[in-house]
C-alpha cells in the first residue's frame, strides 16, 4: 500500500501529460485563395497558435486579429503595382513557423487619360491634408465593427475602375486610381459602406485641396473606407455610424472633373479594389 501511495502522484502526472498531448492541436494556416490579382487581398486564418501570430508578406509584418471563434485573421492586401509572380508568406507564433508561396497575377488595367482644366491641374495636396489622410488610412483598431454585407455607398454607375494607371493632361504616368468612381448627380446621398467610426472629416477650407471634402471611416481590424469630393459632410469625427447611414453628399470638390463619389477601401494602409467588398460579408 505504501508503494502504491509513492507511485500514485507520478502516475497522475504521466496521465495528465498524455491527455494534454492528445488534445493539443498543431497551429493551422488557411487561405481563401492561393492566387490573387494586383489590388485584391487574401483572407488568412490561423487556428491554435501557441502565441499571438504575426504574418510577414513582401518584407512587411502584418498584425492578425482575434475572431469570436478564437481563430486569428488577416485580410492581407496585394498592392496594385506589385509585379506578378510568387511571394513567400511567413507565419510566426512563438517558436513556431509556417511558410507557403502565394501567387500574384496581373489585373491588366489600362491607362486612363484625364484632362483637367487649369484651376484643377494647379492644385497640390497640402501637408496637413497628406499627413492626416495617411495617418487615418493606416489605422489598425482591434475591435471589429463591420458585420453583414458591405453596401454600395451611392447610386450610380462606376465611371472609373480601381487600379487604372493615370496620366493627367498627357503627363507621364505617376500613379494609379486608388478607388472606384461612382458617377452621380450633385447632392446625391452618400452612405457608409458598413458599420464603423468616423476618424476623419476634412474640408476644402481646412486644406483638403486635392481630396476635396472627405470622410474616412474605421471599420476595425485594419479595414478603412474613404469617401472623397463631397459637396457636404453630415457626420463628425468620433461618430459611430451604421451601414447605410448617410455621411454626406456627392460633389465636385478637390481634383475632380465632374460630380462623382470617389470610394476607396484600404487594408493596413494599402488600397484595394472596393468593389470586391460590395454585397459580401467578411
């Protein structure tokens, strides 16, 4: 009986160790696609990481966000000017690592020639405009505010696609279109694409010469939307807005050739095609 008492604690430790090993799941990495086009994004999900996971893609770290089911997720952007090819994705969590190759394909968007009148062509972004917009677009808040399907923010046809390389008044190509333009009459209501918090309202009289009257909304977990060239703004910074709530009206402010809404979507500060979100729940 004394021998049994001596060995019983050791036996319990052994059983506990075996049981713990039996239920321990290895870290798993899942992707919705193994190939995406320029200006699109990958949905990366990780389950059972030993510690908070971090992604590395194209020499840049990306924070992951915990989901209600205890998994971790990142909407991983592919910058529109990324050269087509294969790129390594590295997942790190504590001492654990996983690697895989992701493929990027060309989106074959054409060059768009834009004619600006003299008054618009001379406009340059102010320092306050550039700094405030950059800071807002790189917001990475922990809380996921968006839920359900994303909506189109204004009624009207798409007059200019995301990703078009642009030449202004015949000048060399220096940029691409970082959103989708929706043609609509002056004053048409503009709605928030999803639930979120207004983190920037910028006005022409406050230095927003290029963007025009602008609203930027943080939807949480590094997903941001921007609404530009507005004639009026009807929300304020810090305000929580629901999907479909009116935030302003279509206008022709800033660098704009006619009344329209510039609608942009950003992940971790990188612009991606906003029409990928329309009608979809993430």
